[in-house]
């Protein structure tokens, strides 16, 4: 696409229009063009073209900025020279086409991908050019060219970050320049202001940011689902609201901008019986005391592993022996954080910033960096990571939580999520064996991992119409496995949420025994089974609860919409739920919204 109109500017009586995706007048693909228009006989007529020596895919004409006094124009070509970028200065003169030959303004220290020339501004005699580059810890550079020489303004963070884009936009007035970092604080954005001193230097004087986005917290009293099926803005059926903590309150105020929630898990202190919600965020993990579920208290924050990407969409958490095990995906060399939860007992001034007790990174030939999920079999004390270091599951002995030991990889095959148990179902051939039930998109795999040195695949199943078999949980008798498909509504395979019920009478030949279709077009994410109920985190439609006392005939018995302003299939809203507290408190994390403490209203099924 030519992108005609991507940038426009008046220079005197000329209107310049950029088409940065256009083929140049000399036939160079994607080099970009800038068209000139002038008024003639009451209409704007094409009167010429500004030509550069930009090369293939240079996007010449992306920004166009007039020089002061309408004496010329500066035009960016941010993808010139394999993305190094360039800018071109054109001066108005008396030649037949009205323009002097352009002067190329080269990147002073260019590297591929810098996109120098993505933004341009003029302030007095100073030309400002942005290169919203990521180079290690640098997340953008802006250059100022003036009679005083070249100045560089670098935005460096103490964490790697490929999203800040400092220098993405620049505007200038006399003695004042504003530079955007549109991805600052997990894409919440910011504006950096620079003022010219009496000595001619430019000083950073202020950073402008918006307040953290949030809905109002709901605290201090239980709110019951009304007859009209709502609690304030939240639609509901037979689910009560204890409390709602928005994302901006999941961490300290100075860290709250752009925070999003993802996974969650729970822990009950065996000595005090206090209950804690462990909440994953895109930048770390929150520990919240929910013993009084109407008055939750943020106890502390375990930040992500240092020097890893600042914003991490995927985090996963499990607990064992009073320790939390935290992994993250798309997170560089994050590893698995191990945190002693008993440290939450005596925090003098919450919220407290914690460090992990152990950072597990695997072994030399099976390094753990990013992992999508961590699975723990509490009966055996083994953890299983869906890490790229192993072709199957990365298996770890965590019986001594602060001295984890790698014990091998399961049999080959990618795994998205799993549940690993000591099996006590109806297939007597495997009673007492350690079995992992694994989902990997279009496959459902069952493995015997009792012998860590020789894991065995028992089954590799599918069904005729999968989109992405994502996650699931066993019924308490281990006879059925209840599974969600994350993408089937999005893909158009089905119209409403589909829950798959697998019969496991024969572990070597699982049978899809039931497809249950919910009442709403919700994409599914995580689900868990407690007793006769299945608790489903169904993205834009929140928590859904099914009665599975008869697994072949599930019944919808409750819902709570955590994402009142989003509908339809897709990824947003409820990420996960944890229904295993003895108190009956149910926690749900909703990506944009935050943490909900809920309670199922018990009613007989008619």
C-alpha cells in the first residue's frame, strides 16, 4: 500500500503529501514518495515531487516537517539502508522545480533497525530526529543537530525493554521540545519535556504521564447478585462479590501504570490458616492476604527476574511445601523463581519488595529461560516445566524446595499445559502410577512419568474439530478429564464456549465422551475442578461455573462477568481462577481489570 497521506505539511504555498509505501519515481519498491500540490485556478493541482536517493522499503515521506520561515522541509526515511534510517533536508530555491538538491542527514552511529528519521521536529536552529531504537538497555535515542553541534538524548532503563519507543514522536516550540515514549510503563506511554537553558543546553525538566487506568475498587462489604443479574456493572448469576482490587492496586503506586494481571494461585498458611492470593502480573507477582475476603491486604511484590523484558504477558504460579514457584513466558532468561511463602507472616510495613529465595535456571544442557507453565504434583514433589530446554516436560525434584534438582526430560512432544497426579482412576493397569495429562494444541497426550529416567507415552489423542486444546483438570475420581479449547470460538469451529469431557477408563485410549456448549460466545482459558463443580475463566465473559456431578451432562450453575466492557471471542478479561480455599473464597484474575474475590451461592438444581 502506498500510504498516501501518511504525512502532510504546508511549506509556504505548497502542500506536501507523503506516500511512504509507494514505489519511487525511478522504480524502487517501497522507497516512498512525496507529492507537491499548489493552488491553481481555485483547485489544488499536482505540481511536482520531492525526490531522494532512498533505497528499497525506505518509507521516505513518513514524517514531513517544514523548516521555520517556510524556507524548506525535512523528510524522514526511517527504514532506509536496512532500517538504519535517514532524513533529507530540502531548501526552497529559484530552480525550475523550486527545490535545491536534498542534503542527506545520516544517522550519526547507525545500526540496522534504529529507524532514524521516524520522528522529526524543528526548534530554532535545532533539528531533532528520533530513532526509537532498542539496543540492550537503551530504548530510544533522539538526536539534536544545531550550530552548537550534535547532541544525543538517550533513554536508558535498568531493565531490558523493547516497547518504550523513546523518540517515536517529537514536537517542538521555541526553547521547548517534547518527545514521546509511547510504550513506557507497559505501553501506558509518557512524554519527556526538554527546555533550552540560557547556556544553550537542553535539560530534561519533566516527564508527563497519565494516572494508572482502573475501575473503582470494591472493598469492605459483600455484594450479592441481584435479581436483575448484576452487581453494579458486573453481570452475575448466583455468584456474590466479596471484593474487587483493580490492577493499579496490585503493586506499589509508583509501579502501577500499565500493570496487567494474568495467572493466579492460592496458599493457606498451615500455622495461621491465613489465606493468600498469589497474583501474576506482567511485571511480577503480588501476594495478597484475603483471609478477610472483603478487606484484602497487599503484603508484598516479587518482581520479575532482573534484566528480562519489562512487560511479560504470561506468568504461571504453583505452590508446594509453603513455597511458590513462578515462571514466565516471552520473558527472556527468566528462569523459575522459588519463594518461601512463610516470609509473608511478619511483614512490618507492607507492601514489601521481595527477592526470590532461589532462581532455578536448569542445567547446562537443559537451561530454563522462559516457560509457559509450571505443573506440580504435590503427592510426589516433582515439578514439570513446559520449557523449551526439553523437547518434552522439564522434570525437577522439588522435595527440598530450596535445592531443586533436574531429573530429566519427559518423552518428546511440545506441551502447553498439563496436570500430573498419582492416578487412582478406573484403569487398574496404572493405579498408583504418576501420570501426566498434557495438552499441546491439537493433541491430548497421556504419559507415565513414574520412572523419570524412562517416561512412557501412553496415548496421543485428538478429535475431529480441535482449534487449540489448551488446559484441563481431572474429576476427583480421575475417571474424566475436563478440557477447554482456547481458540475454537475465535476460529469459528463452534459458536459458544465448548468444554470437552474425556473418558479415561482406558488411559491408553482416551475417548471424547461429551462436548458441552455454554450459553455465551466466550473463549476459554483456564479451568479447575473442585468437588462437583468446574470453575472456568472464560476471558471476556469472566467466571463460569458448571455442575459436573454427572460429567456427561454438565449444567451451568453460576457466572460472574469480570470484564463488563468487553464482549465476544478473544483474549481479554478472566485469565484464571483458584477455587481451592477451604473458606470457599474463589479468586479470579482478569487481565485489564485486576483481582476478584467471589463466593458461589449454593442453590439446588431444579
